[in-house]
């Protein structure tokens, strides 16, 4: 019985610290900057890691990588991808994973 209680306690403790999720995001594109914005709509802070992408008019895909970005409750964090004036962005997207922090 002690082993069952201990294993249940360890499972509950370790599974909450290893949990990752995809956050609520929005994307903005103008001529020279593609932006991926991560929102924290929860009541707890979390940290995010991932890659933001932007595709230009000529088909070139550029990216920007970010790691362990802290997002407080009710706030947001931005990831920017830059291009030049002569080859503007047409779309953007991101691959982001977040996990709750203490």
C-alpha cells in the first residue's frame, strides 16, 4: 500500500513538471517584419521555446528561434522575423511549446 501511495504521489508530481502545451497565438505580417505573439490567458506563469517562421513574396522562408521566454499571467511575448524592403513577407507561422513554471 505504501508503494502505491508513493508511486501515485511521484506520478502526480513529475507529470505536472513535464507537461508541455501549445499556447494561444496570433500572427502579424507587414512588409519587413513577421511577428508571432504568444498569449498567457492562464493564471500561472509559463516559459516558451520554439521557432517563428515568415515566408516572403519570392518564396524564401526565414526563421527566428527563441528559448525559455518567460510569459507572466495576462501578458504576451513576441517573436520577430525580419526581411528586407525588396522582398516583403506574405505569411507567418510558429511552432511553440510552453510549460508552466513556478
